[in-house]
């Protein structure tokens, strides 16, 4: 099942509920670009391989291409998010609960951005809709455990594989290019960093774009009064819309996250930035093809940690890492609890 742009616009202006749902969803997508998408281009900017404005334009283009091509190849990430929670039953109450979840995600993301901590919007999204589904269904019946376990697998995959590949790839790159003239190596890795940054933006769209489009489609179907849809086709107009909103978010407030990830955690040279991007891209590609939702933030930051550890453990700013890990740990219970409370509050109010 899918929806055309004309049909969507007609419903949008005839349904206040759908209008609010779409507005909140687009806010969350923009916040993803604000707080998550900068991770994709953080290293190529911090190593001065590309100017920030050019990197943002590049990210916007490759985010869209990632959404488009990965959705054509394998849309199971979007379906996993869509089927992770149970919003069936009364579609009016379900729509209100979904709006509450999206509001909770906005609150959590803005707070994390304010403190400059690269929180995961993917996990905030999962936690928020899970908390709202529990409130809606009155218990754990609102959670599909089999789909939720994929999130746990993704968390382990992004942490272990991201760190390990970062460590291995930077060692391999240094070994393969140990005899190259420094000037030639400088220009080679400057260009390679741009390509790897484009690859990161592509995979960010492939992973995070699908997650948010899955929630977008859920909101559309609930607002139409149909909570039984279990399979859908993502329209191209929605891919374009989500990509543009991500790009807008990155252009507005991405520098704080770029600074935290690309400059403050580990000081990177161009070949190290390239290795970090390549490690993260490889991990994200594997998880996207297997339909496992992973966090772009987790994958990129753990890859950078692996790069720093390959040189010396003291090269990593472990204080910043502790702040990040604490934020990651708190995201599931924190954002989930906010989603749960907001769902109860919204359902009583509306």
C-alpha cells in the first residue's frame, strides 16, 4: 500500500489530526538532520577536506540517494520500525499517542543538542514510540519483542564492529601507504575523505531515512483510520521531503555535533578520518542489507574511538566518551518514559 502526493495533500488539508502528525514528524526528521546527520560529515569537515557549506550540500544529495537506492534494494529497516510497536485498535487514540511520541523525541533531541552531545535520534525514535505504544495498549502488548530484538543486535553490531573496523582499517591504511610521499598522501586522502564523507551521507539516508519514513507512513495510515496496514511502498515524494528536512536541520545547527565528534573526541588526520568513515560505512551497509536498524551516531563515534585507540588509548577524550555513553544508555528509558507520559497526557487532553 502507498499514497500519492495528490492524495496526501488532499488528506493533509482536510484532516487537522494528520496535519499535526505530519508537522511533528517533519520536526523530528529535521532534528535528525540537526543532531544525527552531522556525524556523517563531521570527519571530512574537521580535517578541512571540504568546506562546511559544500559538505552540507553533499550530505543533502547523498542522503536522498541513500534513501532512494536502499529503499529500492531493501526496505526492511522501515518495515522493522513500522512493525516494532502495536498502534492498532482505536486509530484516533493511536494517532494521538503517536503525536505524543514524536513530541517526546523533539524534547529529548533539543536537550541533547543544547549540551552538544551526539545523541542517537534513531534510538530516541524507537524509545519514544515504544513508550507511547505501552501507554496506548496498557502494557507490553504494545511491543513486538521479535522486532525490538533487532535493535539490541544493532546496538551490539554498531559498537563492536564499528570500533573493531576503525582500529583495523587505520592500521591497514597506514601499512599500505607507509612509503608514499607525504605531499601525495595529503592530496590523496583529502579527496578520499570527500568520497568517504559522501558514502557516510549515503548510508545515513539508507538507515535513518528509512526509520523516519516508516513512522511517517504509520502516521498517514492511522490518520486515515486504517491501523491494519502491515506492508507499504514508500513514495518518492516522501523520500525527497525527508531528505530536504534533514539537510535543513544540518544547515541550522549541526556545527556543535561536528565539533564534538570530529574535533573534541579524537584529533584526526586525513587518513584517519577516511578510515573512520570507511569503517562506519561498512558497518552501516551490512546492517542495512540485513534489515537491522542501527544508530549512525553510535557507528561513527565508535569507529572514531577505534581510530584513536589504534594510536594510543590516551588519544581518545574518554571524558567526552563517558558523556556520550551515558546519554546513549539513558536514551531508551529516558525518552521512552517521556513518550509514555506524553501519550497519557495527550490522550486525556484530546
